[in-house]
C-alpha cells in the first residue's frame, strides 16, 4: 500500500538563495518537499497546512537593505493575507518551522523566536553585526544542548557546520530574556571548540554571540532558528576536509556514511512528524 510522505514547504523569493539546498536536504530526510515563492503563499496561505515542516532558508532577502530579514518579515507580518496569524495557527496545530541564517533573522524579527514566556510576536532579541565587523564564511563546531526540548537537535552532540553571514551575533533584549531562555532550555546550539566546550573566542565563535548561542527554539521546541547552515552539510563530501576525516575513520576501524551532520537535523524533524 502506497503511503504519502509528510510534506515540507520551502519559502523562496526576494533574494533567498539557499532554497534548492534546503529542498534537497528535506528530500534526503524523507519529506515530500517543494519550493514556494512568498507571493504565492500570500495569495494562498492555506497551503501551509498541507505540510508538516515550513523552512525559511538562508540568503539575502531584499538585499539586507533595511537590515537582515527586516523587509521579508514585514511583508509577512503586515500583509493583508494575515500570514503571520496563519503561521501561528500552524504552530499551535503541531507544525514545525525551521529558519536558517536569514530565515533565523526573519523569525527573530517576527517575534516567533525566542518567544520566551509564550510571548509570540514580541521582539525579544536581535542578530547584530558580527563583532569583528565583517562577513564570515567558515566551518564551525557546535555543541547541541542535551536538555533542550528542540525537535531538530534531539540526540545530537557535537556538529560541524558552515556559517556565512555578517549579521549573526545573537543578543537578547535584556538579562531577563537571557535568563528565561536559558532556564527554559530554549538554547539549542552553542559555538564550541573541537572538544565541545562553548567559547566566545573568535573565530570559533564567529560573531561573538552572547553565551556562545548559535541557535534557539520557541517554548514548544517546534520552531527553531540557527545561524549555521545544516542544508549545506548534508553530504560527507560537502566537508572541505572530507579526505582527512575519511582517512581518520579508516585508521580507527570505524565505519562512515555518506550523510553529513547537517542531514541529522532534517532527519530528526522527519522522524518527529512521521
């Protein structure tokens, strides 16, 4: 008997440029995924409910002219279609939302993250320019918080993923917000060294994010945003040092798969909704 794979909706348009990578990552995980331009979604918001996962990919929406993610989030928040309210209804009904890089910035501006104390729609943090003052494109180590309720990072430990941004420094609005998201286990990923120790040192922490925070989730654990790009690390051969990594595994007598560590986040989402 033929079964239908859970759907994933990948937003695109206005400068988003990681949509095809995100589409592939979702399909590798098992989703029946498709790309949709924001304008088409604004015209037919009900299509959101046909999917179990909505992805806000990375890129440079509207050229970052008003700040990263500002214009894209405003188009969602203030459109006559009521898309923001539809997204909130989608989350309340159990849907998953993933925001990567520019997508994370959009969710922050919408107030869908971190939404501590269930205060959705209220901007509680920002992703400020990198402290070093320039665009960073490199691979970083990330430590997954084991106590986090985030669906996407369950069972994960240390990951290596690429970052590519100039505005990624996570800063909460105040100390109260920071304490709340830490206490509520909404911090999911932290920049760390190779041994998994969180760090503020550049370039291991590429933007000097507060408390080494690289990714956070909402109180439900089903809305997740991160600056690193898991969709760009779905294959073992995406890694610039893949030959060295393979040789090390062979010498240790360990097996290795073709899957990259970024694929694990999408697989977790698939297993959750399946």
